C-alpha cells in the first residue's frame, strides 16, 4: 500500500482541487483522465474538520470511493446522507450526552456557551432544551466565525474581544467551548490582546469538545500557559500501540527518506534551521538532527498518540484488512473460474465497500475495530484534564471515560487539577447559592429559573432537600422541627394524673369531695337541730350528695379518654349538676312560699312541704336526663385524636358527638341557675333567721359568674387545657354552692352551737 498526503488549507477550493488530484493523473490536472495505472486510489482518509470531509465526500461519492472520516459523525450523517463515508469517531450525539452528564456530575447550574458558527448552532439547538430539562441555565451563548487561514484573525478579532468581555464578566464559572482545531489558538490570541484581563480568564473552568486540539505555534512559545490550566476536554478514545513510543524516539530527520514533512516539523518544533531548509531564516539556531522529541514541551509535541492519530491509525488498518479480504475473495474466484479478472477487479474501488462494512479486527493495541450498520466505529470518549506547570510545561491527564456501550460517564474527581483560582476545590457555577433544607426557591422576576432567592418555609411546612421549589406539609401525625427541614412525630397528649395540672385538679376534686362529706356528716349528726330542720333536710341532703358527685364527676375528665368515660363525662356532669341546681331552686321556692304562707288567708300553705320540693327536683332533673338520653341515643360522645388543633401534639380527647345537644345541656343548666338566682335575689330581703335566700343569692352569683366566663374561655383554649377549664368550672361552681350555702351554717353548728336553738333564733328575729 502506498499513500499520498494533500493539504486542505481550510479552503473549499483547495479541498476540491486536492481531492480531484487524488482521482486523476497527478502530473496533468484533467478531470476524468487517468493514464498512470500504478497510482490507484482505493480509499481516502480525511479530514479533521467537518467541512473538509463534506467537500471531499461530494466528489468521492460520485466515484463510489470509500472515505474514512474522523470528523463529527452526527453532522456528517445528516448532511451526507447516502455518501460513501465511514466514521472513525463515535457519533457526536454521544459527546452531547457526555457533556450533559459531566455538568450534572459537578452540579453546575449556571453555564456559558461559546460555539463556532454552523456546527456550533447545531450544538445549541440540540443541547439547550436538554439543559433546560435538567435544570441548567445558560448565562450566555456566544457564536463566532469559522476559522480560515487568511482572513480569520482580522475578521473575528473585534467580535472575539466582545465575546471575551462577556465571558470574563459573567458569574458563570463553567464555560462550554464548542469549537474546531484552530479555536484554542484563537482564544489564546484574545487573551494576549486583553492581557490586563488574563487573571479573570483563570477564574473559569472550560469544557472543550473532541474536535478541538491544542498545539503551540512557534511564536506562542513564550505566552502564558496558565490560562489553559484546569481545562476539561473530551477526546476521541486512544490506546497506544506497542512500539509507538520507541518509533517516535527513533525518528530522525536526516535518516527519514521519503518523508518530506519531518524536516519542516523539526525546524518549527526545535526553532532551528537545516542548511538546505526551504523556509525563511526565522530562527537563529542550526538543527543537528539529533535533537530529542521527548525534550519538547507537551504543548509543542506529545509523545503519546492523540485521538485523531489513533483514528487515522485504525482507518489505515481497516482499509488494509478490507483489501486483504477483497483480494482473497478475488483470488479464490479466479482460481475457481480460471479467468483473468484480477487486474480489472483490483481497480474497482467501489467493491471495497462490501468488505469495509464487514471488516472486524483487533488492532495491535488490543482494541476491536468494526463498523456498525450506520458506518460508525464503536468507540468512546476519553475525558482529559489539561495541566500547565509554572515552568511552561504542559501535560494532559486522563480523568475519566465515556463508555461506548452504556454511554455512562465515569470521572475520577481526585485526579482533577482545577484552575488555581479555586484553590483545588470543586468550582461552583450557579446563579444563586443553593437553598438549604428548610428553605424554598423564589423565582427572581425577569431572570432565568436558575436565579432565585431562598425564603424560609411557611409555618407548618418543610423542605428536606436543597433547592426545593416548594415546601411540603407534614403528615397529620408529624410536625416540622425548628429548622423546618424534617418532620417529627407528634406526641399524644391528654390531661393525665401524672401531669401537674391534672394532678392538681384531681387533688382539688378530692379535697372538695372530702369537704362535702364532712358537711354531710355534720348535718347528719345535727339532724335534729333547728338550723338543719328549718331548711328542708331532705333537699339539703340531696344537694350535698349531688355536690359530692359533682366533685367526683370531674375525675372522669382526667386520664386517657376511653369510650365509657367519654359517654359518662358530659352526661353525668349535666344530670348531677341539674340535680344540684334543682335543689337550690327548690330551696329558694320553699323559702318564698313559706313566707307567703304566713300571711292571713293565704292559700300557699298547701304548697309548703317536701312534696313540692321533691317534685320540683325530680321534674327538673328529668328534663336534663331526657336531653342526655337523646344525646346518647342519637350522637353520643366518643374518643378521638385531634391532629390539627395543636401543631406539635396529637390531642386525645372526647368528641362531644353533637355540639348542639352539648350546648343544650349547658343552656338548660344556665336557665335553672338564672331562675334560681332571680328568685333568691327577689327574696333576699324577707325577714327571718331561717331565710336562706341571701346565701343562695350569693352562691348562685358565683355559679353564674363561673359558667358565664367558662364559655368564651372554653372556646379559646385547645388541647388538655380545654378539659382543664371545664374541670375548673365544675369545681369552682360546685365549691361556690358548698361554701356559700353550707359553711355559714356549719360555723353556727360547730363554733356557735348556742345559737342553734329555736329560742335563740326567734329572739334574733325579734331583735
């Protein structure tokens, strides 16, 4: 196999010219004319730029000559559909995914993009929707002109400086640079022209694509390399063949016959001249030819095989294997037929397609090479980190790879050398700092969604992760902690005996119960004394016993609510209290009737006695009992867990069942109390030592005051304090009746027994 190398000069006219020279007689440029049969172009490899490959393909496909390209595969597929092209590099869509995964890996949400015209526009159209879907915002997107050799720097320098200003002044620390082989050199020119801003360039992390390469021109040797430090770039997968390093070391310009490039390269690389140099005398030194390639800086020449070189290496071997298969087939056919078709068929390059599509082999580096159905080689991308040292040396370090099969990006974070500005910490590239758990994002008006403010979660809500758009409500049995970043189980509370408040109320209930028993005992012991007999002892005993049960009924409200206690709480309280108030009402009416019966000719005497009082107590109590019976039969109270009244507690309480019947019961008690208070108030001035109206008036004033203040207090409290208010009202109103009605009489019975005689009472009346 022989080869011929042509230069494209990045110009379409020269690309077409060079391609046609490959097809026709080299000494005379006559289209479709070929007389030298020794030079038979069987396949073409090239080029590095998409445009180069595209222009070549338009001519080569006319003659069905295979072209093995190592430019962007996805663009070539779209523009060169049906052309005879085999791609030695992976589909560019895989690189797009790799860039996205790389940005997501480092959690960069605010990025900049610089692209080269048409090819870059395709990148923008493809990637911008994907960035948006993954929560990545673009701080800026700049496009500059495609590189050419003649007018490149003059045309784009001014526009490039404007782009340069946008980049360095942006808050985005991560910048995607989607360019071509000349883009790095162009960027270094911009840095050189804006030397005062050089330090700002070092504050960015640049992500470069596989199409971009970097080699320092001789006039850039003294320029600062630190601006390149920390760049992350995608490169086509490469694997060094055995002996490649030794081969490079053995290359000497004076010994390489037939290699017209090596002397030119040697002069440019070592800044020297050979005596027979065709170049102008740009350098002072003379080349000896014994200089060592390994001593060259990494930005001038790398001793390892690059991704582009590896693609060319595989392309050459792919053609060789396909030719071998084709000639083997032709030789077999000639042997079988006995014909002489070898010479004719060997000139038909279109037949090579059949064998190229089926070629598969392992190269000397151990990688398997074959083309898929789309004519693309199955290979991945390497991810490199550019490292520049203070002594102007430069190396590229592999930090990861994109697998060709799973399309997953694997990155070794510990191997990355970040730009010195970041002090070897992973750079952040966000428009706004992350919102911590307990906060949510609030969009800034007129800015991309990545730009936001962090606001605390509203009361009752939490955010468990960073950068949550909205806070969420905890479950009913949970509540937010103080930082509002997690939900804590609510504790179940009720008024228990262990609770200080519940224990105190229980002691008070027992204390007043004991006092009621003591008073009842005093009255029973002094049953025959005038002060006891004068006030209808049966009603008095009933009142004392009902007060005792009133005190004890408050204990039903303390402790864990159960079904039975909930049924008894309000109904027992309502019935027992109705008996107590009915007794007070009966005593009041008895006093009034007794004094009315003393008038001559009064018919009230027939109503004075125990019958009326007992009937009154019984009938009033039956009304309340009827209300409670209907209550229990239709909508009885039941235990429930209130998860909403208190933010941090689940309240275990008794639900009244029917609020209407509950308040009917209370209103009926209030009605009895008001009637009793009114009658006692009207009878308070009746004469006689046996008149209890004054005592009843004061006791009912206390009773009514307690229950009038109970309603608003009960409705404004929550949880166990609601129950405590009701217990306090029961104890306070019952204690008011006990103290105001019975303690003055107990005082006379115990402390002033001499007054507990009929004569003494009558004398007091006369006086």
